[in-house]
C-alpha cells in the first residue's frame, strides 16, 4: 500500500505530534482543527505549544508537501483512508468523560466519507466508546461510506512526545475487523520496521482499556511513593534509597517511583477520574482509583506546610518558585501543582516570584499576581526561600554559591529532590525535600 492518506482531527499535543510524525515517515497527512488561529500558526511552521523537536518536524512536513492543514472536518473525511480522532475528552463534574467533540467529529466524518476508511480513536476514551461511536456514525452514514472504528491509544509523554511517537515501547491497535487491523499495521509499518517494537492487536474494548489501565497504574505508583515519603519523613528514612531498592526488583521497576508534589497535567487526573466513573457505571467498585486521587489531592497542602514550617510562617515572606509547568520540557500548566502552590502562598500573605523555561507566557494569564523573572537567579534575588516545583535540568545545574549570595535567607524547599541533602548543607543552605531529612548548614542550630 505504501504511503497512506491520513487525516488527523484535532491538533493539540497528541494530534499535531501524530500528524508531524506520520508525515515524517512518509504518509500524506491532513491536520484539521476548528481553531482558525491555531491552523494559521501551524501553516507557518510553528507548533502552538512547547514540545522539543515538533516545530522542526512540522516545517519538514510542510516543506515536503506531506503535511497540510485545514479547518474543515468534512475535508478530512473526503481525504482520508484513515481518520485519527484526536479531539479533547475533558472531565465533566461527575467524573464522566465528555465525548461531545468525539461525537461531532464522528457525525461529520460519516456524512462525508467517500469509500472505505478506518476511523481511529486516538483520544483517550472510556471502554465501550468505540461501539457507541460506530452507532452514531451509522446514523449519519452516506450511501457510499464504508468504515470501521478502531482504537489506537497514544502513549506520548509531554516533553518527549516526538521520540515516543517515532520510537514507541509498543503500538496498540484494537478493532473488530481484520481489514482495519491490517490498514493500521500498514500505517505503522515504517516504525515497526525501524524499531522492532511490538504491534499489539486486540479487539476494540481491550485497546480502550489498555490506555486507561496504563495511566491509572502509573498514577498509582506516583501516589504510592508519595505516601512512602510521608512515612520516611516521620521516621528518618530516605525515600530515594527506598525507591532505588524497590526499583531494582524487576517486578516493580524504577519508573514513576520519584517522590514529589504529586502528578498534574491533563492526562492522569482526567483519566483516573474517567476510569473510576466508568467502572462504577459497570458496577465495579474500583476503590484503588479513589485512593490514588485522594493521595494526590493532599500533596500540595503537605508541600505548602513544609514551606510554612521551614520558614516559621508565610506572611510577609518573599518566595521564589522554580518551575511552573507540571513537568519539564513542556509549557503545560493544566493541573500543574506549582500553580496551586503559588496561589496558596499568595493567599497566606507571601509575595511570589517565579521562573520557568517554557511556561512564562501562559503563566502571565494564569498567575497575574506572581512576578515573573527572566532567569532563575532573578526570581531568587532577595528571596527568603527558593521552592523547586518542576525538575528542569537547568535548576539541577544551579550555581549554589551564587544563589546563596543573592538570597535574603539561604533556604531551599525542593519538591522534586533535585539535590542531595548533604551537598546543600555543605553549600550553606537550609534544605527541605520530599521523604528525606531536612538539613541545615554545618554549625547551624539544630543541624542534622
């Protein structure tokens, strides 16, 4: 079959990364979004968000002609042999996934298909969505349209999405038709040939469950190690050593055993809630998911209490936040713990300055009362405390002697455990981190 005509509806993190990477491996790709401003930006070769390597791939696709963009979902249907649905599935107040955008896309695509196409759920959706979507599309199908609905969950990490798309751990495809499975195998053939990664072919429902189950399990590991960190703080144990030894067990593994201030972003909070809602709808009491959420919800308050305790109060203090995005190498502030930390500090009478290598433009709108600084040390100048909320590599490489000289008080509260406590004490800092003992400069009262 060679190159495949692919339409991708929705040009957010998943959609645009998928579009650029599909063009890169040789397919003919049309990216569609009803946001005209975003489409114009992409047409200029610019990604509307920070993702390393993505703008370069977008420009490559535009230059070769393998990537085009359009505001028309109807055009996407007419163009495609495969339609990837990459629109948002936000959480309703009940916890249920809001599938309105998926439904709208399905209706337009079904009415405008010419011949056979595979319509692929790329957005994260609850199990049984594919069957529901097929029913919706059957209502709108024009006389010439033939289609199968498939699930091809994405496993893209923000900040590493391009690499994850081109060098995946596995490719999961679920469909109830061999024709659909074979077409999607052809789509991914260049990646399968170059990487040798597993191609996991399942039925539709199983593929939908794989995505939600994967994200829920990763969230569980984060919440688990954060609870372990609390036990460590009360006993003098070191959570880093605990996590390291745990991770050496091949049944557990080291990934996502980094104690910190909780998970954020769009995916984990949304997916854990939606999975729990769907399970309850099916009569399954998935109580573990409730506890994952409960533990994560306590992390910001525990972290603010740590700052409060180290400083002896927050009112009138000047505090510098290093990192605002929910993780490094992204400008995404959705559900970012740092945003809530900043708001809590402001509410308690602190003045807050902040720096982030990528998220400053978005932070101007979201945190208007926070002073944004052009460099980490500018944020820290005159501060009573530096609070590390995101593990950007440039923070780990900070010149500690220079930092200490610029601060009003040499105090660092580290929510991501970037430094070793003994090193910070030797550098003259009072240093509090997560799941490890708080240290003070050598010779200071209460040191050790």
